[in-house]
């Protein structure tokens, strides 16, 4: 049975015949940004809210800082329009439609009840106006008009919504309409809404800026953004409110303080004021007691490993995405990182191919884990190089 051998890159490189090795101490030198910061802060338990479910997540790291019933099925109400916007913005990004497209308003869209931007049947309205009417004014009429423009029908658009939900890993979500109109088969979870929020902010930062716009006027009708935190908290720049009698008052919020961004999801409160108050409690808790920083940048070598029979001898390994971690304030000196890597690497190697993992620990708790991938491709070496390395491997 092969043993696990500790590898410290401060020593001379040595060859392994064992399949797995744990790389440790030298990683601290590689990640020199880890320094003892301020004195440790005692972290209290997260606040208890008057809501049916909630979740607080760091945007950069994805770490969940507080939760309650976060994977329980909930009715999303108008929070649904976050996915509607996400799907429409994808259609713009891939060139299927444009912001300048003129959309002829159907009778179905015009007749929609609930919150509206008050578009008129058979009139032409630009995609940009419809998006702002949906995002800022929460227009059900705008949502249906956009769905029909993108997919030909709302039913067809709903299929796109569910496909995007699946691709994002929103395992507890299913949509039946583009507006959030109540339906027994229309549901999501607080955790899934946080996943969607991260994707919306990351993939469409330019259009995400519309979520902080406080008012919008269309057809001479001025309406205000229903997210009251935009007026109460300068850190807040989105995202979406929702309300039906069965869902209660809901709010997904994103806020940024210095370089840290948090996402809060609060559903099932009893009033507009209650959802804002609960959301601020979560945000204040996260900003006060936690910090987020970049541990290692994407596509930068964490370690070079010997690769046999290749055109080059050393293969750089790293992560495909920036590795952010979120920890209680003042506890950077308690963070430890190690890599578990395949030790017998044989060419060819393809860029992006996984060769192990990097695990980040805070004390005894794992707080992050990412695949270690090849940062470049290395083809097979010459016949002579392959022959020499084959002989060397037999003696290791």
C-alpha cells in the first residue's frame, strides 16, 4: 500500500514513485500574502431573523456565512425576474437580440396583472426600455414581452430559464413563467438565488448597474425601485425585491464595503420594512466579523512538477479561477494550505487538465478546495527523451 509522502519545496526536488504526495510548507512562501493581521475578532452566532428562510454569502469566495432553511423550497415571486434578466442578457451577449431591438407588445404582455411598467398593446418598445422596466419597476408586462422576443413564446423562454438554472447548479429550482406568478411547480431556494446573484454580477457587470437605479419613467409614468435599501445603505447596489401573499416579502441584496461584496437572501418576511431590516442585519454581521482576500491569482503557478517523456521537464500547476477565501477577521495566521498532486506525470499534458487539488484550512475546517490544473500544454518529447525517461523511471 503506497504511503503518503510529505513534500516541502524548500528542499531539493526529488523523484517519487508514489501516486500521491501532499505538498505543504513551501506553499506558504508561494502565497506570501498570508500575514498575521489585526487581533482576532470573536465571532458571535449569526442573527436570527423574522423570515422563513435566509442566507448570507460572500460574492468572491462563495462561502456561506449564515443560513436558515437555505435549501428548503420557496416561492420566488418577482425574484424570478433575476433569471429572466440573466437569460435575456445572455441572448444579447450571443448576438441573438440587441438592446436596440424594437419589440411589438403582445396582448398577453399588455394584460399582465401585478406590477407593471404600463406598456401598450401593439406598440413598439426597445429591449433596453423593457429591461429597465423589468429591473427597476419590476414590470410583469415587460418580463413577458422580453420572454416572447427572445424565445417566441413565454413557454419557450421558460425552457431557457430552466436550462440556465441547471447549468449554474441551481438544483432546487424550477420555473414555469418569467414573472414569478404563483404556481405550485414554480420554486427555488435561498441558496440557489445566491448562486444566480453571483452569476448575474460576475457575467454582466455593466447591466448589473441598472439594479441600483432608484427610479425610472416610461410612458410619462414615474416609478421607484422597490428596494428601499438603495436609499438607506450606501453599500447596497442591488438586487431584487419580490412579494406575493403566499411568498411574503422577499429581498435579494448585494452590497460592497471596501473590496468585500456580500449577497444576502431573505424570504418570507411580513412587510417591506421587515425584509429591509432583516437584510441589513445579515449584511452588517458579515461586514463586521469577516474579511475576504485573494489567496492566489488564476493562471499563476502554485508549483512546478516534473513531467516525464515531455518536450519540457517542468509542468506549472495552478487554478483556473482566482482563489478567494473568507475568514473571521484577524485569523489569517490560522489559515493553512496544502496541495495533493499526482507525482508521476507523463506527457502529453493538456492545458486545463487536472492533476490534483489545493485545500485551504482554517484550523481543522476546510474553507476552500480547488482543482490544480496544468497551466500550459506540453507535448511528448523526442524519441531520445522518451527512451531516457523510461529508463530513469524504472530505477525510481
